C-alpha cells in the first residue's frame, strides 16, 4: 500500500517549507525527492517519518493514517514501521555493530532469540555479518553506513526513508552503494523515499523522481521522462545539462532571434514565445561543407570553447545567437566554423518565462 501524501504543508510563520504537495509511493517503488537546497525535500521526509509536525494535509503509511493535523492525529515515529538512514550514519559509538542493529528491536521489547535471528539476517543482507562484534570506530565510513542500513531494515519496516545517505562517502563507494541500496529495497519489496540533491543519484536509482522547487512539486516522472521531456526550464536545467534556444512564433513556425527557422516536435508552448530545450548529446557537430541532413534543424556557428573529457569533447558553440553545448568525438579547435544539426524530436518546447 506504500505511502499516500495529500496536500501536505509545513509552514514556519511566513516560510512555506512545504506548500501543499500530494504524491503516492507504491509498495516496492523507489522514489527520489530531488531539488536544490531549501526546496523542502528533507522537511517532506521528516513529516513522513514523524520527526516534524506538518501544519496541513494527511499522510498514510501502509494504509494507516499517521498524520492528519486537522483532526489532531499524529502517530509517533516508532509506531510508523519505518526504516530510516541519514547522511550522518547516526550509529552509536559505544555499541557494537550487533548492538546497534538490534537496538530498535530491543526498544520494542523483542525476545533475545528473535533479536539475534533478525540482526543476523539484516547483517547478512548488507554484507556485514563478519564485522558484527566490532565498534563503529573500527569501521570505515562505508561500513558504518552499512550498519545504519542494516538497522533500518531490521524488524520488517513497511517503508524505507533515506536522507542523502551517500553524501559522506567517496565517489567510488557512492556508486557501488547506489546499486546495493536499490537491490536491498527491491528484495524487501517495500516503498522507499530517497532525498537527494544529486541528479545522477536520483536518475540512476529511482523508479520515479519527484522534482521539488520552493516547497512545491515541479514535475513527477520516470528518470527518462524527466530527462527527455521536462515540462519547465527549471526541471530541464536541474536534471542535466541543457541548451535553451529562445524562440518566437510567426506564420511559418518557430524562429530563433537571428531568424533561423526551427522545427520542434516535443513539449508544448502556448504563446508566441517559447524556449527550445536540447541536450548536448542530441546536437550533432558538422564541419566543412557537408550536406545538410534532410529533416534536421541546422544552426551555423563557431566553437567558443573545447573541453576534452576522454570519451568525448564538450564543445561550447555560439550559434544563431545562442550558446549551446555539444558532445563530439571529433577534435576541433576554438574558432572553427561548425553547423549544429538537431532532430525536431530532440527539441522540447517549454514555456518562456
Ligand atoms: P537541503 O538540501 O539544504 O537540506 P531541503 O530541500 O531539504 O534542503 P528543507 O530542509 O526541507 O530543504 O527546508 C525547506 C525550507 O524550510 C528552507 O527554506 C528552510 O530554511 C526552511 N526551514 C526548515 N526548517 C525551518 C525552521 N525550523 N524554521 C524556519 N524555517 C525552516
């Protein structure tokens, strides 16, 4: 049954940290809350966890209403059957790994034999069984985070909540843990809410992503939907590098500021002005007098900057009065004249702001 959030609000005086948001997370679904600092994602997670009192709306977990301030209902955290992992691992230094992981069960008064069995299983799932008797000070950061993960999954939670759990780990470990967290969550078959400001993390781990901005939901979708079909400049920009072409409409269709005609098949814009959003990998760089490819948009311009990145070079090109980025394997120098070829399906029309 997962999580159902309706019209959730958290106001601090005039500050609307969350401003009436609604979403559902199904059992087994992994959903990220993605957005810039201060957009309200942590507050949303803390409201679900019961660590923060919402000022409006409702939250239900696994079919049970856990928060409805208008009716004075607020179920305490420990009765919500959640597993939580935070950025600071929050493992207790004076307890062994085994004691840390068993702690939530001892608090609930579980029998010793039961605790031992469940702790063993949780430690096995996160690959820490061999370090059960160590103290946190004898563990690496990644291992401490695994202890936190084991503690979150012990006792069969109905939902898992993550607040930037990988931010303190180095890049390589972070990538490995992404796959592992997802594998564990899928295996448990419970819903997960994952707060992050890292777009790669959100895109690579999630079934769906909720992009937040200023306390509201900007767009919800699968990672591919959000990347390929953003509905606003904010989302286009937040989920990846993007070139934005200012367009105006006349009888013949859309034109750039310098009069180049543009055909765009994706997205929508109702007025006479729009932005055409295009990802760098969808802009083909052509040099010399190569034949124009039929059906594509062509913009002529000049390379302003080149940054060699190994698998490809990232070029900044000034063309048709705009600055666009393009990835290409060709070796070109700044100043070179180029033509940019873009398929109409790869230009997403967005409302002009
Ligand atoms: P970050 O990635 O930096 O943690 P976030 O998206 O998680 O950001 P929140 O921590 O949810 O953002 O905060 C949302 C907004 O609410 C921010 O503008 C913040 O300043 C404000 N806020 C949070 N807690 C309080 C509080 N106790 N009193 C007043 N304002 C608060």
